[in-house]
């Protein structure tokens, strides 16, 4: 038999166990994921094993499909996410408005201190500062933590969700902050993901909040990329340029895709 094995340093034991539990909860809800089978500590490591998924990365398969198929699988991804978000956040979770405002402040400070800047990066900062009020009274739930096409697979023509190793809790709509990667690869998939989540068209408030979350993520990507060198820097510069085009330099909260 074949298994998927994940080996982590023992200092990440708590996070690994949280990820194992989140994946099991997703499986129990009927979301297509690989079945987590067990974990054990070994010396300075914690080892997790789960079922092996015989399939292909969604990033490779999606571009070969028709636009209608891409949209349909996107709707599947959106429905799975909606189901996952029925799982509650921990009772002691920090207030979302305070937590995310702190994150915005840190990301802006890191960008200001960055030796490189985006072309018209100030548009992200202006949007963040003028839309902080949208964070007020937002609900929270369990999050996958890295939900995008790069963490999905096709197995026997069915879409599976993988890599539950970054579980978190927060605003359910914030989980869409990585939809940028989906939209760059397949606008039809990204559109379908939103439609599947809302079982139709979302409210304007969703688009306004998503633009805030995307702006925050994009702003922080450049300082993050610098230690990794030119390739990552160029990737994030190009992505920021594309995001600004989608949002008409943050003047329109509904992206063009």
C-alpha cells in the first residue's frame, strides 16, 4: 500500500495535531480529502501518515479543460469550502476586528520599510485604511488556511482538497484571500468558486471585504519575497500588477475576472 507521509519538527507538534483534527473533521463532513490515518512522535520529529491520493495536481489539469468544466469544478471547490466553514472557531478566539486591524498595521509597516515598492502600491494602503470598518462584527469559523488551486488535486475526475497543515480560525470570507492564484490560472474556476460558495451571486459586501483581504495579502507578499531572491520578487511584482488591473487600481471592489 502507498501512503502520504509528512515529517515535521517536534516543536510543531501542537499545530500538526490541529491540522490532523481539521482534516478528520473535513472528512467527516463529506469533503473529498485524503483520509488521515495516524501520527506518532519519533525522536525530534512528529510523523503523520494518510491515504495516498493517486491523481494529478489541479494546476496541471485545469488548463486542459473547457471553460465550463473549469467553472463547474470551481463551484465544487466553493461548496466544499462552505461546508468546511460550518465548523466553529475556538470559543476563546480573539475579536476579529482587533486581530485583523493589527495585521493590517504590521503589513503596512513592513511594506513601508521594504527596500522595494510596487508601482502604485499606495493604492493598496489607501483601500485598506478606508475600508477597515468592514471588519466590524464579522463571524469566525475554522479555516483551511491555504485554500487555493495549488492545494487541490484531481483523482478520477473528482476534485480533492489537500494540505491541511495551516489550519486557522477567522472570518470565513478571508479564506478567499488566496483566490488570486486561482484567478491567474483560471478566471472561470475562480468565478465558479465564489458562485458555488454562495449558491449564486455574492453580496457587494463580500467583494468589498475580499478586496481588503487581497490588498493586505498582496502588500505583504513583497517583503516576504525578498529573502527568497529575484524569482519570487518578480512573481509578486507581476501578481501585484495583475491585481491592480483586476481592481482598477482599487477603485472597483469587483474584480474584472
